[in-house]
């Protein structure tokens, strides 16, 4: 590994350990890594907007046939000066006297964003869900294409569960009738369906965070210890790294258990 790659890899390992240090307590190393990450992200995003947004979509591809000293009014597409002007007005936010001017482009931006987001959200979260619920049940392959298989989304049983689960989930939120008898049983089954959905979503979120932690540990082990520090690292390097991983996991588990105990016995948190 060349010297430059070694320095950048070591810097990445140092910043990773700085972030992990927050598991102990808030400290200057964590604050340094946090502020550095926020600053680099903002700078990177600004450069993306400049090179992928402003330059190709306004300065060159849209107004490149005009003259800058004539404010591009002699361009064949002078109407592109309108979004440019609105973008300039956004900078009025930094002026206490003229910050009210930035409300006009901001309102237009929010309106356009809402107009684009609402149909997409309706399609993804409502229309697609309704389409999946109203799909005709395949009674000829009720238990799956190749025998009993609940994971086969095209099986009639899975389609029937989706339909009944959606109906019962909606019944739970119907409060104009008492949840008793058959109606109450449907509402109770709807609660189970909702809990399964929330649990799956929470589990996916947790696994995503765990995968990030595993990725960082693999970076420390494979990219830093085995590649950057030495081609054949001493055996105790890996032992120390794995011990750190065990300590981190144990600490997180201990803090989670303490949090659950405090939630179960809130009176123990009262002083005096």
C-alpha cells in the first residue's frame, strides 16, 4: 500500500474510532468527527449542486448561446433566467433587512416539491397497496407454485392473508362501533397485523444499523489492520480489534437492558 493510501486509510480508522467513542460518553473526539462529517457533507452537496445543477442546467446547456454582459437576454431561452433569479433571491435569508424576499422563492420551491411528492407518495403508499390487496386470489396454486410456501407472494394463501389483514387493520381504526363479537375479533387480528408490520419495519431499521457497524469493523480489520498497517499483521492486532467489538456490543446491550428496566420501573428514576 502506498504512503498516501495509508494516510487516508488511517485517517478513516481514526474518525471511525472517534465516532465509536460516543458509546462511552460525549467527548471532544466525537465532536470533532461529527463536525467534520457535517462540514464535508455540506461542502460535497454544494459542489454537486454547482457541477450537476447550476453549470450544466443553466449556465451552459440553457443560456450558452447568449452573451453574459447582456444578461443572457439575447439567448434563445431567456426564460431560464427566472429560476436563476429565484435562486439568487434565496440568498436574502442571510440579510436581516431583506430576508422577507426569500419567502417568495421558498414558497414556490415548497409548492413544487409538494406537488411532486404527493402523487408519488399516493402511488407508493396508497395505490400500490390497494392494488396488492385487490389482486385476485389464485385458488389453483393456493399453497404456492411448488407446494406449501408462505413466502411465495403469488400463492393464493399469501394473497388471502394480505386481503384479510388489510381489512382487519382498517377495522381496528373504525371507532363508530364497539369492538365486540366478530367485529372485535377482526379488530384484534388487525392489531396483530399492525404489530407484525411495525416489528418488521423496526427490525429492518435495526439490521441496517447493525450492517453499518459490521461494515466499519470490517474496514478496521481488513482495510486498516491487514492492509494499511502490515500485510501480515501480528496476531494480537486482530485480538484487540475483536475484543473492542465485543466490548462495544456488550456495552450497547447493557445500556439497552438498563433503559428497559427504567421504562418498567419509572419510580426508580425519581430522586428522593
